[in-house]
C-alpha cells in the first residue's frame, strides 16, 4: 500500500486510520525495533478490561493484549495509578498492592498464576488491592 502523503516515511495508510490511537502504533514500533514486520491490523488482538484500585474513586481501562508479559503490565499499572508499590504476589517482593483479575468463570485469581496467553484470553476485569487482602488468593502463600 502506498505511504501516506506520498513521502517515504515507512508509515502505511492503514496504520494511521485503523484501530484505537496508540495501540497499533505501539505494536508497530515494537515490531520494527525488534527487526520484525509489523503485524497487520486485522491480526492484532485487543483485550480491553476495566481496572480498579482500592482507595481510588475512578476506574481505568487497559488493553492487556498490548503488553508482552506480566512485568510490562505491572509497570504500566504503576504508572497509570501513580504508584510504585504494585507487584506480583510471587513470594519475592514485599509489595503494598497486588493485582487480581476476574476470569471467564467469575473467579478472582492472582495475576501471574497462569501463563500469559491464558491470562490475556480469560481476563474480564482487574483489581489492584492491598497485598494483605490478596494473600488468601495466592497459590504459594
């Protein structure tokens, strides 16, 4: 497909017009950075879920499919909620907050307990809660 505006800037018209702002561009930049061909917009999966944090009066929406792993997701949640104490309940850190999610069956589970692909496909919503409250959900507590 011809580039937008006739210039040779490497941006296809489809990257400028399809999808939500930021999502396609971020994935295309990441693919180009890794030396790969950017995925077509029809192949990109989007999985938007609502995220709440205990003690905050607002919800956020996050596309969990835009991240590559749990580490990137937790880093983004720390930035989103202006916090630096959100972590995974993996037994290696003393985090003030932990992230849980509701799966397709309505069960609340700790983020990080299942493989990443399974999490992305089954996550319906997330909640950032105090770690002391999440300890009962931990598979290794």
